[in-house]
C-alpha cells in the first residue's frame, strides 16, 4: 500500500502527463514548445523512481525534486526541482502535513524559485500564479479556515494569476525575446503550477 504523499505526487504526475500537449501548445506560442513534454517526462520518472512506501514526506519531496532536476529539460527542471527540494526541508522527518506545514512548504518553494530563477511576480512566470496562491491560502488559514477551503482560495487566485500573465509582456526566459508580442498568451509555467495546486486541493478533499 502506497503512502498518501506518493499517491498525491502520482496524481500530480498523471495530471501533468494528461495535459502534456496543452502545456506544450502554450509553450509553442512564447517559448521552446517543450514545457509539456519535459514536465511529462519528469513526472513519469517521479512516478517510477520515488518510493511508494517511504513515510517521510521530506524524503519523498527531496527525491521528487532531485528526479525533476535530472530529467526535466529547459528552465523548468531547475525551477521545479528547486521548489520541491526547498519544500522538503520544511517537512523533513514528518509523516503528516498540516495546513501550516503546507503554507511553509509553499513559501519555501516560492523562495527557491525566486532565488534560482532570479524572478519576481509580474514577469510572466509561474510566480504570477504561485505568489497570489500563497497569499490567498495564508489569508484563509489565518482567518481560521481549514486546508481544503484555503486551497480553494489558493486555486482561484492561481487561476486569476494565469489570466494576469496574458496581460503582460515576458521579461524572463525564452518568452522575453518576444517582448510585447508575448502579450495575449498565458504562461505555461503558471499553468502547470496551477494544475499542481488543483490536484493537491482535489486530493485533500478526497
């Protein structure tokens, strides 16, 4: 019998693989047309390589990050790999994740992405979904909401973040070469990050 953290990661992987062509099509408009393909390859490796019975959530997230780092090409590998490995540090040794733990994991993941990618909100990257998601999640948790309700708010904010990326020009990565021509297109990284949050929300809700 597999652990809940493995089952959740497997669901994330299956959602990314299911949306491989969609994510690649988004990336074809403003990037290298490889985001979906690369992410799908990375999460297929996660599903195959990560232990199904390891109870230490931190160990599982670290292995996930290392696997993504070594198998996902382009900028996404280092960014997603770093996100998972930074989140792993927060829950090292833990076998259950509380609502507060998830907030701290998301904070750590975002900080890792910002440091690795030298990016900030407003530059048409995954941060345009993740930072609003963290803010919305934190607001709901601080107001006394449960994890599921807070994740609902996070996913709503993340989707609004995707819409926001359509209105701005890219200043990071391959998309930045297009300048103003990148306006009107949604960011693939913001989209895959939002898909990830939606899977986590649905998994928590059972």
